[in-house]
């Protein structure tokens, strides 16, 4: 893997500091899914969790734990680094951070996670081959954050970021032209708002980037997102 950006390095260091030594001291966990020695990791700070067990903890639903929020805080330093370096194995629906009210955590904790998500996204945008597909990373950061705005606003101008825009538009466009969500994860409670924001942002910002990447046809189709639904399908394009 290529080296991380200074911003992502700093964000990960902040998470290491803010969440240093956290544990879920009374955690018993789901006895059907975890052995006692596995659950013991959650009660024990300063101990590295085996990679496969980390993934299992992160993707289990909250009802598998006595205190899901405490579990996520316990895992966050290792989990954030695994997300950044690709060692979490996969990104899929149900990431624990998307199912915990982390905005209610103390300000330093919530801010550290907020900064990490944007730094990870922007690092991926300038990495030619990030450890996960760029659309998968967008899915994950928006699901955890609860909206798409920060990550669209943070879609920096850079040749590699523009190349990633081609991949995302190809992945999203058919759904968006039909007013459907292209995201694999539900974004908060405002799915319709997220679709409208994606449509508006892409119609305004993506075509020039797509043309610069030698994709005039894709750019022209993306411009249709600025039209009402019926007009898109009646357009002579």
C-alpha cells in the first residue's frame, strides 16, 4: 500500500490519542457468536485484537453486545487503521460505526472520528488504487457520517480524484437517472435528500471532470441529472 497522506496520518494519530486505553469493562458479548476468550479482548485495554475477530466484532449488530458504543470506542483505533490500510478485509453493510450514535460522544471523540472520515476519503481520492473500490469507500464514509454533503464538498480537484469520478459516475448514474439511490448503505434518514444532493452535485461538477478524462458521452448523460425526471427520458440524447 502507498503511504498515507499527512492529513490521514494526523487523523489516525488523533484517534489513537483520544481513544487510548478504552475498553468495555463489563462486556459479556453474545455467547453463541464469541468464545469467552474472544469477548475478553473487549474488556481489556491496550491489547491488539486479531484481525479476523476485529472484523467480526465490527460487523455484528448492536444487540450482540452489552454496550455497543463502548465496544466501538474500544475498537476504534485499530479499526480506523484497518479501514485506512485495507486490512479490515471487506467493507459491507452494517459497519458498527454506522449503527452507534457517535455524535453524542464527548466532543473530542466525535470530532476525531469526523476528521478521520474526511481525511480517509480525501486520501483515497488521490490514491490511484486505494485498498477498496472508491464507490465502496464513499458508501462507507457516508453511512457512518450520516450524509453525503461533507464528502461531495471534499471531492478535491486532482487528476486521480477526477479519474475516480469516472468510476463513481459509471457505478451510480443509472440509479440516479431513475431517482433511485445508488448507495449500498442507507444514509441516515434522508435517502431522498441524499439522492437529490448527489444528482445536483454531479450535474454541476462532474461533467467537466469527465470530459477532462476523455469521457464526453458519460459527461453528457450526467448533465441530464439537472433535468426533471420526465425530461431526462424525453431528451433527444
